[in-house]
C-alpha cells in the first residue's frame, strides 16, 4: 500500500507534470516552425497537439488582413442558359453557416483540384430544378478601394474594383 | 561539500515554493464556472442553429464528402467520430447528444462527464470537415480541454444545487462550504496562460504585416466581403485617422495584454480593454460567436474576490429576506431544500414557525401559506413570496419567465399555489423527489 504522504506526493508530481506539459504545448504550438529548434520541440508534442485540436498559430488577421476572393458560380442549363449566383449575398452574420460558408468557398478557390468537384456536385444537386448541365465556379478578386471611392458612394464589390476569373468548370454528372 | 549541498537544497526548495505559489494556490472555481456557462451556451446556440444544415456541413452528400476528407487527411492523429457513421440517424443522434450535453455543460448538470462528450463532439465536428473551421473553433477546443481536466461544476451549477439540496434534506439550516482546491487554481492559471499566449502570438503576428504597420488594417477589414460594414466605411473614410487609431490600438492591447494582465493593479484595465476589443469585433465585424467565446475565456482572469464583492453588494442591495415555513410539513421542507439550494448567496433566512414563531406573521396565517418577511416589515404570502424572491435571488432567475408573465403568472400561480398549500399534507406522504427520509 502506498502511504498517504506518498500518494499526495505522487498526485502533486502528476499534476505538475501535466501542467508543465500542457503549458509547453500552449507556448510552443503557435511558434513559427521555421527553426530546427522549434521543429524538434514539436516532435514529442505532435500527437497531443493534433489529437486534441490544439495546433493553432493564433494568426487572426495576421500578418496582413488579406482580402479573400468572393466565390460565385454560374449554372449552365440544358438550353444553354446561364444562371449566375453570388451565394455570399444570402449569408447572414448572425447565422453559424456564415463563416463556415466563407471557409468552404475559400477552400474551393484555393484548392480547386481537391474541392471543386465535390462543391460542384453539391451545387448541381441543390439547383436540380434548373436542370444543370455544368457549373462554372468563379472567383471575384477585389482591387484597391480607397476612402475617396467610399466617399464617392462606390462599393468595394462594384464591377470596376473586381476581377472575375474562372476557378473551374465542372460537368454535372447524371444530367 | 555540506554547504554546497545545503545551497542546492535551498535553491530547489525555493523553486518548489515558487512553482507551488504560481500554480497551486487554493482557489474557488467561479472564474472557470463563468467560462463553462458561457461556452456551453455558445455551443448550444451555435450548433442548434446549424441543425438544418447538419448533412450539408458534415454529412455524406454535403459540402465535402467523407471520402474526400479521408483522402486528404494528412495525419493519423486527426480523428472524428463522424468518420465512422454510415446511416443518417447516427448523425442526428450524435448531434442531439451534443446539443443536450452542451445544454448540460451550460447549466452544470453531470458536468464531470458531459464536458468530455462536448470536447469529443467539438473535435469530431472540426475534423469531419476541416476546411470549415475558423478562429472560434480553434479556441474552443483549447478551452474545452482545460475545462475537462478542471474540477468544474462545483459552483453556479445544478451539480452544486444537488449537493446543497442533499445537505439541506438532512438539515434545512445546513450550509455547504464553497468548493476550493489547489487544482482549481492550477486550471484557472492554465486557462489564463492560454488566453495570454493567444494574445501574444496574435499581436506579434500582426507586427509582421504591412496592413498593421501602416495603420490601414481596420480599413482593409471593413472592405472585405465577410466583414463589409457600410456605416464603418463611411465613418472611416471621412475620418481616416480613426483607422490608424483602431489599428494601432488593437495591436497595443494584444501586445500589452500578456504582460500586464498578471499584475493586480493593471489587470482590471487590461481585462476591460480585451473585452472592449471583442465587443467591437462582435458588433462591427459580425464576429458574435468568436467574441463571446473569447470573452468567456477572459473570465479566467476575473478574481474570485471581485465576484464575492459583487455578490455581497447585491445581497446588501436586495436586503434581508426571511421565509417562514411549516417545519412539520415534509413537502414544505423538501420544497424549501430545493428552493434554498439555488440561493447561492445565502440571501434568504428561514424560520420554522412551529418551533420559532414569527413576531410579524401569526401562526394561523402561516398554517395557510408560506410567508416572506421583508426588511420594511411587509409580509408576502404564498405565490407572492416566491414571485418576490425569484427576481432577487440570482440562482432563481431562470424561474422569472414563469412568475412574471403579465396577468397569466398571477392568474395561474395563485390557484396552483393555494391548491398545493391546501393539499400539502397529502403531498408530504408522496415523498416526491426525496432520495432518503428526512432527518427527524
């Protein structure tokens, strides 16, 4: 039997070990891993960091705010008609889907080879009533928008400030 | 040699004391409980609103099919329960369980294990569709893990109410001392470090960007699609210096916070600044969920003595309240045990008129209904007594909707109370909700 005193000591040691370990993960995880030193420190922490979703750089709006391109798409129906959509217009700040949607659109724009087909398949199903043949996924990149533009009553998403390019054209399977 | 050993021993002893002093200060859990309630509420509200999109966000035919996620999964340690679901009912059951556990976390019911389910749920949602998570999902997992190892649910919770009620069923005047432990202090410290480190890296990261160095970041934020705010752009365009002030102010607060939040004198100012910053993020940028969760994380810096002072001030302001009840009625005693268990500040005194008659209310009156005596000498009977108390005892605020619906509450409340009071003898014999017989 472990005596009461030793049990208390072991508990104290275990608690201290956990606190030291977790504090190390909190401090090291966000550190830029460009140096060999930080990379080496991260090795033993890696499973813990990933399994518990603790691996975050805490780089909110950093180093620069960055203007993410706006996601748009055009549905091409069987008659060759084009139906343009600007999904971000229907989003609402107060709804949880707002930032999740933006994150998804970013993924489609940033990694079209990975996510564009799945996104197109989803959108084809969503707009099945339009009998889509294909979907053209687009990105609208905003240009410089100055205070003078604002005072002139313009909007950052006005056509003069936006360059629209095709991300990918995807055929709707089963159409 | 002896002196060297002595010196080394002294150094280690001093280090040990410093370590214990930093981490293991006996503390109550109230700062962590504030974070628990807020985070539970935020998760419940947020994910409940996401329910109509359950299959779009995390389902097979949704935005990102599971096969695609697994194909691009770069690390075997990324795990989600949702990887293993095959039938739609499993998603629904999982989501329902997650919502119920979030609600339980909020109210502190069975906290010791529901917090783990909430953590597993949050991580599972995150990893099921990794492209979806943004700032708040990152901080949530970190705070939830700390709450999982912390002894939360010991105050401001239904678990605490149950414990107090059990003690009061033994003896109605019994009080349960507030829970405090060195581990609670250590976990509070851990959450504080988490928030300070977050601010530090966030501030340092901004220093590397031109938007922040040049003082234009605020302008750029408001012209982006997701944070577009016409009112703010109009204001900043005509007074551009506000953009610079806001930009540099944000960096200043983020950099000052991790260093000045620890000092007794500066903590209130830094805490107020951090909360102010997040209120701005919420109102002006639409980051309501993120800001709320961040503010809840900052609650770890609220000193328990501040809350205690606030409680005392509230108690003084509300004044002394005495409830006179029938100690021979088992149902009345059990009801009082429940009722008083929610009175965490100890605002209500009790008097059993059978053994200690009131000088204000006659025995004949108390035979008919419970009475509440106020500091000015007024005595409120039955339903009116409860109605008065629920507004003034914070632990009972959840009952306000039942007692204060105009007209309807009084219309229904009086007859219901009178019926219960008239039949309390019969109700006593039912022993409703009694875990064990009342102590004689």
